């Protein structure tokens, strides 16, 4: 890679614009690698948890905090991270996020105790909250040509949609052939490659018309999101009647309502309501939230099913998801390049939701004698196509049409929607599945056969609820997305706005 030469003014993009198309695609590679690192870290540790637990000697009750610490920090700080990127400059925040994420990963990989591991995971989430919105806003302001934008967001959406599944595969490989610590150390390699590419390809620059930081709004939204994520996460190990569950949920809702009220009145909001109230962006944020909640029914419970019911190894469990990844990539690129430009998002995203519901309903037919080729692969392929039709268009339209000084917070809202949706979906589905297994065993002998059937019943319950999430998403997105194909107006030369989309 060679350093691109500047041929136009940088504006607020934080990126050198070059006459060579190759430079933009190298930028996409760097941004995609950083996004992959953030997304896969939400799942890569899952498969390694049993080994880490044995090595560090922590209890089953504490095990969830290795995952929850990351989700709490990441989900609650994303909007703040996006606004800081708008305020300070996206390249600078992108590099800080990369370095901080890699240092936190090294700390976690070398952790001598459970407490250090949890602290490292929380730090990963905090620096990921800087990195993810900076990456997406750089992508938003780099690709202004409609055809290039479609291709770029197709690839980026595929990374976002498959990162979780790829994390399961990579986690299985590293755990089985090296050890669990490499599930964290691998980020050092990814971050080093992305850092070198970012230094060479991104221009430092200073943001034009940087926004002022809304401190009260930042505190309200960060604490509100923390309350929601913590409350739902706490429900996995405590009852819904526990004060630690409903108390945090109520506090989170109240704080978020106060946040919306404050944003409508303050002069410099951290999340300007104009970003959310646009129909395309609002529908896209909801699509990311609902799909994030529903798709964990695949990653979480199908992983349990493959390993515990069918005795798959960690590596084979990860390999089982590869066809789904291929379908997500194919559908993402097709949707953003061929379908949405001609038909608009209104038919495409709801169809993706419908396919997600069908795939989940299909998974309810799995039993102890199911085979991969006949029973597991077909619904995975359907799910992959559905996820591709949702994620890439939603990410593209969720960040289109915003002013350059709002690109970071718009990008953060996309990431927040997916992350908070995933956290809430995981907690709800886990609780529902556990309750279903307990109810199944009422009046029955706790024999191995009944235990196995209870597990299957719990998975099926989670799949049905996930299907319900997607059906709800189909209806909501079908109603909110405006009809008609998008017309994208590229950024004016040296101007200060991102591409705008009009339906």
C-alpha cells in the first residue's frame, strides 16, 4: 500500500480523498478489519469460557460477567464514542480505539485471575465503543458515489452480520489447538494490521464545525443504556422480580425518557433528534435492534444444541456456521448493489425479517437424531439470506443523509441498536428457555433422556420467540420504511455533508 495523494479538500471526513479508487477499497479493508475485531469479540470468548473457568477457577455464577462486562461497557458508551469521534476527529479516535482495544486484549489474555479478566473485558468494550462508530462514520464519509457506497456497505454489512458466527469458529479453533488466551491475543495481530493501514491511508485532519459535547445528555444516555443492559443481563441469573433486575430496567427507561426530553431542548444534543426522526434512519435503527435480538437465537442456542445435544467439537460447531456466513455475504452484496437501489428498502428489509422468522421456525423441528445436511443446513442458509437482506441495507440507510458533524453519532446509533438489541435478546431468550426446560421436567423423572428432551424443548422455545421478534420486525419495517427506490446525492466537492438519501 502506498500513501494516497490528496486531490480534494478533506472536509470533515478525516480521510484523504484520492483519484485512485484502490485507495478507498484499501480503506474499506482497514475499517472492515477493525469492525470484525469488535464484532467477533462479542462471541469469540463464549466457546473459550469453559477452559478459562477451569484455568482461573471462577464459579458458574460468575462466568456470565466475562461476557456481560464487554456488553455493558460497549452498549452504554457507544453514543458517547460516536460524539467524541465527531468532536475530536475520526482518524485520531479510530487509532486510539485500536490501541486501547489491543492493550485491553493483551491484559485479558495474560489475566492471572477472574477479576483481571473481567476488567480487561470491560476495557475492551469501552475502547470498542470508540472504535466502532469511528469506523462506520469513516466508511460513511469515504464512499459517496452511489454504486461504490452500495458495494462498500454490502461488504461492511456482511462483516457485521457474520462477525458473531466467525467468532464462534475462530474461538473454537484457537481454544482447541492453542488455548483460550489466544481468543484475546489474536486481537493484537488484527489491531496491528489495521493500525498500520490506518496510519498510511487515513488523513489526520480536523473536523469541520465540531459539535460541543452535551455532558448532561451523555450522562443520561450512558447511564440509561447501562441500566437496560445490566437489568436484562441480570435477569439471566436472577428472577425478574429481583430488584437488581426490574430496578435497573425501570431506572434505565426513566433515564432514557429524560434523555429524549433533554435532547429536544438542549442547543448541542449528543444525539440530535433529526438523526433519528428521518424515516429511513429510524426504520434502520429499529431493524438493527430487532435483528440483533433475534439472531442470537441462532448463535447462542444452536451452539448449545450442536455441542451438548449432538456432541460437536468447538471447531466443528464453528465450521457448521460457515454456509450461513457465505449466504450473509452473498445477500448483503446483492441487496445493496442490485435490490435496494431499484426497489428501495421497504420490500427488502421486511423480506429479510420474514426469512429470519422462517429460518427460526424451521429450527424448532430439530431433535436428537437430526443430521446436519438434511435438518440443520437448510434453515441456516435461509437465516443467512435473511440477515444479509437486513444488515447491509439498514447500515447503509442508517448513516445516509446525515451532516458530516453528525456522522459519528449516527454510526454509533446503528451500532448501539444492534448491541443493545443483542443484549436484550440474549437475556430474554435465555430466561424463556430456562423456564421452558424447568416446566418440561415438572412431574417427570430427572433421567438423562428427559434432561435431553428438556434441553430440546428450551431451544425450541427460544427459536419460536426469535421467530416472533422477526415477524414483529417485518411488520414494523414494512410500515416505517418509505416506498420507492432511494436516490442518493453524493457529497459536494469539499462539502460538509454525507450522502443524502431521498425516497
